[in-house]
C-alpha cells in the first residue's frame, strides 16, 4: 500500500457524495477510503481500528463504523483461516460437476453441505466447481458418491484430489 495513495484517499471521505453506497444492481460501490480499510484488514485481520484510522485518515470510531457497514453489506468477512491438515481434515478436492437443467439449484444444494467450502458456477467443461474438505478418503468418497451425485440434475462429477497445497492467499487487494 502506498502511503501517498492512502493520504489522498482519506480526503475523499469528507465529501458525502463519495460515501459508500449501493449501485442500481445491488452491489455496494466502495469509495477509496473503504477500499483502503479493506486492504489494511487483508494485510492483518487483527489490526487495531486506531492503526487503520491513522493509515487512512479517519478516527477509530469512523473506521469501526465503516468496517461494520462492510460486514453488514457482505462485502467482506473477518475470519480465522486454518490449514485443514492441522485441524484434522486430511483430504481436500476440487470437484467439477456437470448439471442437466437448473445449475443454480444444484449450486444452492451444494452450499448447504458442511464439507463444501467453495462453490462457483463456471463456463467451460464443468457447470460448477466445488471445493470439498474431508477427514479422509472414505469421507470424500461418501460426499461425492452418495451426496453430490444424488443431487437432482447432477449428470457427472470429476474429482481433483489435492496432493499438496503450495499457495493459499487472500491478499488480492482491492485493485
């Protein structure tokens, strides 16, 4: 993060027309200060609001309000990210799923499964990609064979078992 970029962003917060608001499509439009706050939290999710305020030119209370608004709007989450292996989940896989009919219904059903951590509807060879985190191979087999393949509309699946996780980051910034 460039400090001069943050300083110029903080001036925008005084102009009410630059406040965060919702676009016509329902997606929150974020001003430069909200984006700077998000970047600060992506670097360290436990960073004190006072330190964030100093970096973006707001008071601690203003940062607290902004963060709460971002959380309430679903723009971001603040969570502890674990290494699945260290907490007892020894098998992960990305499952490509081909669906006949309503892809959205199948995707919604997948989001209800505790083992499914990530669901995305795609274009290409698969209609859906779902990341599965399981305790072991038997657990993965059960989830894929008995639960995912049993969903209405699921025509086929292809599992990509993770052998080694080389990179997992959430630091893509706000661009």
